């Protein structure tokens, strides 16, 4: 039984229920370093998982094919547009400061379990 995955799901749902009701605002001073720390942590987990893999050529081939297909079908732009449409339909009152942060804020807004409010 994947207890780690179940604990993660439970914590995300709990945060989605409790978080919006607490009205805690994280200031820019703390928000930006936290985003960077989480990004570096994700990279570290990916590198450790990459080292443990048994079939390295398969992973490299999957990365190359993923890159080629993503660029060919312009998946980055399509994902940003999809997130923007979802945010618009859910009537979020969030204002984006610039285009570069639009996708990360969209992902964060959707992943906070809006439907559990």
C-alpha cells in the first residue's frame, strides 16, 4: 500500500479545505524564495530518482521524445491558454503581474483544490 501517496493526498485535501479559510497572506518577501526552494527541491528529487533508474537509455529517449513532441505541438502555449481559461471560468480574482508568472500562478491556483471550498 502506498502510504506516502495517501498521506500526500490527505495533506493536499486538508490544505485545500483549511487553507482558504485561514486568510493567511504570504508576503512577496517569503513567497519568492519559497517558490525557488520548492523548485530546487523538485530538481533534487528528480536527480536522485534519475540516478536510481535501471534503464537510463529509455529515460533519455523519453526525455528527448517528450521535448520534440512538446515543441512540435507547442504544448507550453496550449497549457498556458488552458490554465487561463480554467481560471477565467472559475472566476478567480487574481491579477497576474507579468506573462512569465501566468502559468505558475495558474497551476498553483488550480492545485489548491478550489472545488473543495
